[in-house]
């Protein structure tokens, strides 16, 4: 088994000087990602995802523990890692607004030393795939947010890295743009030998559809790591429900009722959607009573098959949003 990423007892602590309390961003994290794997990392804001990616991408040093990327130590051999990796973050501002889309991509390709003709060929092919061919001569400042994000994704793949870090690559994009990016990611990692992706996302369905394995991280610790199908089996013994109600105060109180194992509130424009897991379905009566005593109406109640979001809620105790 060839490992693209190997972390052992990885810890990263911020602060701790003078009167400031230290912040433990990563707490004894151990994980292995195989070469050729599309690996997902799920966690709420502040869970440690960005810190972990920065260490793996040689942008931040660990406080303790050991980390190898593509077989190289991130502390001692970072210069051997950097030419073989790339990173794309959703919502980032990338490139120079005065340059065209093609000029920006050319510039980034030259940072990696890609031969001129090969770079031009790759750029033109990828602009076509991502529906940006008609924007190649447009200045970056004039294109839409979605087009700019697609350009960022092209920038990440045009260098043909062995390992790419994708941090919320479809954040804020419309359905069509997200589908194009997801399809390309899947074909890239599965259609070529030795390519690896580490993906973070807030979209549970995206992780479920794309990832070979998923690690769930919270408060700097890995809580679970397995294939999505195996993770969902963990909550299969629990009953998962969705209830839709008219708006009411103290929605979070549902999560504190006895017998409610996991709780996620998804506010809508008019109504409230609550997702929860129960060990005993008789608890539904208590939930309905709680809602009606707050002068709200139950509009719908459905039982669902376990999802990756249910796994997340059970482990973390709240939804990802």
C-alpha cells in the first residue's frame, strides 16, 4: 500500500504565550490516505480542517507529531513536496484582475515549470472542459464569481499534481458549475494512476457521492474514518426523521429532549425543517408536544434512510451548517 498522506500523533497548538490560553487546533491526529484515493474531510467551522490542510501543504509547521506527504517529511523535505501538490479553496480571490483568464493560468503554470507548449495545450483543453473557452481572453476582474471559481479549479489541476487539496471547491456555485467540477474531480482521480485528492466540503451529498473514505473531525480530533457506506451503517439501528413545522422560538430545545440522539435545524424561508435521530420512536410524541406547546403546527413528518449527515450529527452532536 502506497501512502500519499501519513500523519502520526499530529498536534498543532496556537498561542499560549503570556496570559493567553493556548488553542489546540489539532489534537493527536493520526490518519493515512492511500495513493489514488479520493479522501473527504468533514467538520464544522473551527474543527481543524484548514489547519490540517495547511500543514499537509507545507504552509504551517506542526507543534508535534510526524507527517509525511508523498513519502516526504513536511518539516525536513518540504521542497520535495511542493512541486507535486496544489491547492484550491472555494471563494478565494485568485489571480490578477488586470490579466486575462488565459494569462493568469499561464503564469501559474510557469511557477511550476511546465514547458510552454504543454502548458498552452493543457490550459486550452481545460478551459473547454469547464466552459470557459469563450472567456479565455477576458480580464479576470470582468468575469462572474462562478467563472472565477472554475478558473481557480483549472489553476489547481493544470499543473498536473500528484496530490491536490480541494477546500470547499464548489462553495457558492450553481448546480451546473458544481456538477462540472465534481465530474472532473472524479474522472481525474479515477482515470489516472497515482493521483490523490483530499476534499473538504459542507455538502454531505457531495462527500457521499465522491469520496472513497471520509474522516469526520471536530475540536481537532478525528472522530471516525471509513467509507461513507460503512459510516451510514453505524446509525442504521437508529430511526432518523425529518419534521417540518411553522416557525417557533427555542427550536434548539428539541435537541435537548430525552431520547433525541442527534439534532439538526435547517431553517427555511417560511417553515422550519428539523432532522433528528431516535433510539425509541415513542419520543416523537414528546417532540410533537414540545412543538405544539409553542404554538407551532407540524406540517410533515417523515422517516428517512440514514445519510452521511446523520452520521455527522450523531458523532458531533449538531449539523455541519
